[in-house]
C-alpha cells in the first residue's frame, strides 16, 4: 500500500483535505479538562455551563456541548469504553490506547470492515490498517506482548463480559481485540495542536495510514480541531492530490471508506481531530509521497532498530540505501572534526560508553529529580573530560573522546541540558531571588538559552543538507527564540515594556505580506531565506554568544552555535546544500542593519539578545507556515510571545511560504528601530 501524487505539486501545498479519524481518544490527563468528542479545552467554549458528562463511568468522559454529546455518546457506550473505565479506573494505568482500540472496533464493525482472519493472510490488516503479525509479536514476548495480552483481555471484557468469561474458561484468546490493540499501537498518531504537547491519539483510515515511511520524507502532517460553528465540513475524494497505488483490495478498501459528506465514515468521529498531509519538497506526478515514522535526527542503525521494534520493517529509502553515506548521517555519527574518516570500532565503543553516561544522567534527572547532577555529567561528557579507557587503549595519543557538536548524542545532550538548566532556574525562582540567587538564576537561564540555541543551530545546519528536517528545525528555532526572550524578560532585567512591543509592531507593518494562495517564495527565494537568517544572526552572535556561553567550558569551546564551518571547512565546502548555499560565507552579514558596534553596554547586550530572539521566532514561524500551513499553533504561539497581552492587532501572520521577500528584511528593521526609538530599557 502506498500513496502517489496525482499531479506535480510544489513546496508547501496541502495534499489531502481534512481527514476525520476512525477512532480517537484523549490521554487520561486531559479527560477532565477537554471534550472527549472535539478535543477542545472547556475554557475555549465561552460558556459558563458545567460540561456534560457520562454518569455511568463516574463522569470520566465529558463533553463541551449538546452537539458533541449527541455525536459521541452512542460510540462511547456501544464500543464498551464506558464499561472499560469502570473495569480499569484512570488512576490504575493509562487507558488511551485501550479506549482507542474499542472505538476502532466499533467503527470498523459499523462500516462492515471487521473481518475475521484469513488463512495465509500476512501481514494481517483490519479495515485496511496494518495489524502486523500478532502471533509473532506474542511469541517474541517483552513489554509489548504483555501489554497486548493484558489489554486484549480488558477490551474483550468491556465489549462483552459473558463472552469473555466463556473464552477464559475454554482457554481461548480474544484474537480480534488483541489485533485491534496491535493496530492501534502500529497506526495511531499523537494529536498535537498546541505547545502543551499531545492531547491524545487518533487512528485514521487508508487516506492517511497508507502514507509510507521515509527517512528523507517529502511530506509532513498537521492536525486541526473541528470548528463547531462551521459544521463538520467534508472530505471529498476529488480534493485529494494523492491516490492509492496497490492491489485491487486497496482500491476496494478506498471506495468502502468513502470520505464524502454522505460517506460511511464521515459520521463516526464527527468532531474528532482531523489530519492534513502537506508537501515539504516539490513532488513530481506519480512520485510516492512519504512521511516519517521515527526521529530523523538519529543515525541509521537507531532508526532501523526503532522502525523494526514498532512496525517490523527494514527501511530502504534513498537515505538508508545511499551508496555513499549522506552528509547528515556522517555528522550524526562522527567524532569531532574527523568527518572524512569511517566509523571505527574504537569510536563505536567510545560512543557506547558515552550513550550509557547520557542515559544515566537522564535517569538521575527524571527519576531522582536531580537536575544539578544531570547537568554536571552531561557538561563533563560534552567537554571531553570523560576519560574513555577503551578509546585511550586503541589511541594512546588521544586521552579523551570528543563528540562532534552535531553528533546525535550531542543533540540529545543539548535537549536535556536546556531542560535541566531551566528546571534549576525555576527552582531558584520558587525559593526567592536574593543577591546570590539572582546571579545563579541568571546563569541558569543563560545556559538554558545557550543550549536551546545550539540545538536549533545544529539542527538547522543539518536541515541545510536535508530539507525533510524542516519540521524539527521549526520547533527548535521557536523554542530557542522563546528561551532567549525569557532572558530579556528575566527578573534581573525586568519586563521588555511597551517599547519593544512597538518595535515589533513597526517591524511587522514593514514586513512582506503573506497570502494563503500563490507560490512566490519557492525555489531560489526559499533557498535564500536560511542564508539571510544565518548572515544576520552570525553578526549578532559575535557579541551575544560569548555573553550566553560565559562560564560554561563546553559552550565557550563552540565558536558559533549556528555556523559550523569552523569545524571542517574542507568538508563544508564540498557539500551541495539542498536548501542554502556555501556556509563558509554565513559569517558575513547579509544586511548592514545587523552590524554591531565593537563595544556593547549591558543595555545594548539586552537589545542584541532581543534581536536574536526575534530572528529565531520569526524565522521559525516562517518555516512553520511552510510545513504546517499559514495558520498553525506554532505561528500563533510566536505572535503571543512577541505581543503578549499588549492588544496589538497589527499582525496576522509574520511570514509565510508565499512572502515576496526574505524575513530578515523585516527583522533587520527591528534592529534599526531598536536604536532609533529606544530611550531606555526600563522606560514605560
């Protein structure tokens, strides 16, 4: 089963309409605060009425309106979800996968697609969804097998208690229920519509589940919650820019799951979260459209291990089967500066020990609630002070094993360090900021911001050679911008005040307009955007990075957190970047407005950090509009960060994939405006 493009499609185009789920379930923690039917939080419904609830399951399931209750009450009760919540209370373990499996069985039964297993059928499919080889999974044992056996028994009891008792007495196994749970574990995706994280999981039919995996995908996906005021909308087959390619059974299944307004599946999850697939690369007619099932910032061996453990297949995409290892994978695996060398046993052994050290530090952080110890271990690991005995034995001249800043272990360490330092800062803020704590707090927020920026910069460097990293890069850039902005607004410096808000407002008025239709910023103009961003930020970082890195050995050893040409100029020059141009020129500013004076006061230091934050946020918002559409929760989050509660309504969207100019024209205007209009940082 696969999906192919019906026509030639450019960058940043929706390939599917809104696809409703076959089954969806909120995570347990969101059941009290969100509507089970539409997934919207109750406070957004603008109503003072108490949410409607199901009395049979002790109000575990709640609805925001009569419409949502009417649409979901029957599936909730008839699927057995209500009974499951009485059999397994919410405080006894997660239930979202079990509830999704019950709803999946109900939906497929209603569609007439719940067929018994056929002899010789491999792999097994339920309603077009890959259910894998259940017998093999159970024989292998382990956590997944135990989860399926226990969950299958609970699902069977919830669907029909009498039948379940008879099956247990006869020693029979609830095969259909176990297959449905395996189908959920295989096909369900996390529904994320805000910066708070995933609200729940959803299972979609062939229009989404038949998109195959690639480690260099040409598409990604986003979620939209139904707008009750506009009805449920429709998902017409004619609005797809892709079509299934496979067997006759695939064509029949596609027709059975007619996604038109009057189609069979349209009413099953009327207000559930919809998914939309969008292109992140130009796609030719007939080309297979792929998304990713795994973390693209992991090396090949780890990606394959993850894909096999979850989906039982070996990836043979262009990235995995390339005769010469791609630049991105060389960096994710390489020892510092030795990009031209193949991996050796000594380095593999060294990485194994460092990986164990990373796992130990993470365990101390998450289990023992000891962020200080975690930071110390990871700083030691990154700076090279960790003595690797195996590496030293094979390489007497080298006593320390150092990772490349873009190595996958380094990237994972940056993620944990940014979080751990932020936790340390919040702890100091809770205990109160005296004179001593004030300095320590400021040091912690600087470190958190520095590692967030380093993570964003390293990921962006990899994105330049592999554009499929655009979604990951987007998230890290916005996170870095938010973290840097928190320094500017931290207690030692106070609020940014109306002056900064007016500067953002001024810049937005002078930024390029964004249209929802058209494709002005494609091809060369899209490729130029990263170059302009890196040119401007490189100039700012000449002074801002030493300030952020001060006092941290590893950070001080990083010459630039976004331009890694200083590590290996020959290797960087030899790369043909898919997005940007030669990175050896990034240190040269692209616009004169980004230049700094040689000496900066504390006031100008703060302005520099603010400029850096705005660059990251607006550029991240720009990339978000490419992979998630002009309106998405990330662009909304950026607007909220920069405008807050100021009431500024001048901006709709900062930038999008259809803008006529590079985003740095807008942000460089902020630079000039900062110096022209800023009277004092604390003026109101």
